[in-house]
C-alpha cells in the first residue's frame, strides 16, 4: 500500500466518526520521522478516543499495524504512528494550546522564504 492510499484510508476513518478541522501536512522535507502528519479534532474526549480507535481499526483492516499509540487513555491528545503518517487527534482546547498547525506552517513558511532568497 502506498502512502497516498493510507492517507485516504485515514481520512475516511476520521470522516466516518465526524472528525472536525482535519488538516494534512507533508513534512518529509522537514523531518525524518514521517512523511505526513494529519491533525484532527473531536468534540469530546470520548470522540477523540473513538476517532483513534477508528483510525487504528481501518489501518489494521488494510494490513497496517500502528507502530505506536500514545494518549488514548486520557483522550485529550491521541497520537497514532502509522509509519509514513503520524495522526494527531486532539481535544479542541489541547489543539489550541499546542498549535501544531502553526508550528508546521511556520516551518513551511521559513523554508519557502529561504528558497526565494
């Protein structure tokens, strides 16, 4: 299975459980830990856990075993490591506090600015 297919499977799983504010970042040029990061939110801690369960289940149905799962018990921020893709599922207040989108978009903006000069 290629990375694009895994992204599509992950996005469908998130959509099935009504994730909100889903974004996908290509980070392969910025870090060696993964090629893509997907960030999504759930409206409650219970939904955050349900979203993580759905992503894990969908990956396993397609022969992908997550390399790691962190934070599922707490339900504020669950990280699912699918190798080429890291999925962050966050409670909205936690997402606002950590602002991962800002972190990664800032890195993209800095890289683009350096390329232009």
